[in-house]
């Protein structure tokens, strides 16, 4: 067999053309049933259980994952396994989203009597509302009669693209209906860079014994002792007044500048040598915002004050941001 590059390119472009045309046609086919499906999911007191066989099942797993990550409890249920006991995962308060291009997939259609007996609602995503699946569903999202892009007309290509796109559309419409926020998204993506950047400073700041606090009446020597003995060696001390409010900060850099003068005023008050009214952040600020502040100001530490007022509650070090890999 001799590889024909121009022919391969032509086939690839043809597949993209067919899928793009099918998606355009689908956007004109989506109607009231789509809105009704969104409402049914939003009103669902249980989970959206997604099921499909073969390639449709793989797409179903992705749809379920998208729903779950955007505020809609969801799981994927393999129709074959469901027929052998896993149907016990379905509850009356759930919604079953069943995927089948033909609407006649045996394992999916065989689920319907049992699903109805359980009392769960059924949303079908299939080619036609007149199919076996469509006729027994409470709502139908029609894909239409679309040819596959496979030269043999067999491999699921266009149909699975349409299912994936329609699943995304459903998920995003439901997300908007929930008023789902970036902070909620971060809650479900704690290991991702976006999730970490949407953490609040209060979730990762240094507190307790790791917080180097000194009073305005402390001497420079006492401040250096606190900086040295604080676990993690933060390289800074936060100076507070009698009310616990932020008065200033003293850093390793300040110490070096004092040393360059030729003498260290160890017994003098830290109030005479601290940086007064330093740049600081609130405990309810997003970590992503704080990272930008660090980049803009080229500092290594910032005091953290309460969401309301000026009371010191923590310290954030640039190393802390590196620790969580932001």
C-alpha cells in the first residue's frame, strides 16, 4: 500500500466539512424540547445519570463529567452493566439521559421499562423522536438523520460530534441557569491551575506559630529573634499596634539596608525602622489577584488582613504560591 498524502488531506477536510455542516443544521433543529430538558435537569433533586453504548457511551461519559464539574451531580451508567444489577444506582429522583443515534440500541432500549418502574425521568438524545427510545422518553433531543463521515458509512463520527456538542450546550445552559460561579468551579477543580488561582488567600496563608507578629514597642533585636524562631523562616515580621491592626512590616531586605549603614541599632524601636503602612491583601482576595500583586511589586511577603478592618490575620510568602504551583 502506497500512502497518498493528497487523498488523506482531502478525506480529512471532507470529514471536517460534513461535521461542520451537521453542527450548523443541528443548531437550527434545537427548539423547545431543549429548554424543557434544561428545566428538568435544573429541577432534578437527584443526579443526571448518563447512559449510552459504544462510542455514544464514551461521549456520554464526557457529558456526565462536564455536568458534574459545573454543578450538576452526575454519573455515567453503562447500559449493559445496568441490566445486570447496576440499575440499582438509579433513584426515582434522578434523570436518565440516554444516548443512541438510532434510538434502537438494544441495551439502551431494554433499560426503559425498568427505569420507568423506578420512577426516574428519561431524556433521550437520538436521531428521531419516532424511534423506540424517543417514543418512550419524557423528552427528546433530536439529532436528525445525519450520515456519518466514515467512507464506509459505518464508524460513528458525525453522530458522536453532534452528541458531544449538544451535551456541551445542555451543560452550559444548565450552568447558566444555576448561576454557577468561578468560585464554585474552583471548588470542583482544586488541583487545576484555575482552581488554585481561585482559592482565597485565607485558605493558604501562614497563621498561628508560622505568623511572625511583633508589637510597635519591640526592639529591632526582639524582631530579629521572632523572625529567626518562626517556623518556615518567613524573612519578615509583621508589626501590629495595640489593637492588632497592621502598623508596618520589617523584612530581611530592611535588615540588610540597616547593616549597610555600618551599625545595627538593635536596641532601637522597630517603629523607627519598619516600613509603615505596607502593601497588604485581604483574606478574602483570590490567590490569582495576589500573584499579580507579587509580580507587579517585586516583593516576597505581604501581610494579610481581615476581610473587614485592618486586623492582621496572616502572612503570604511568594514561596507559598510556588508550593501550590500557581
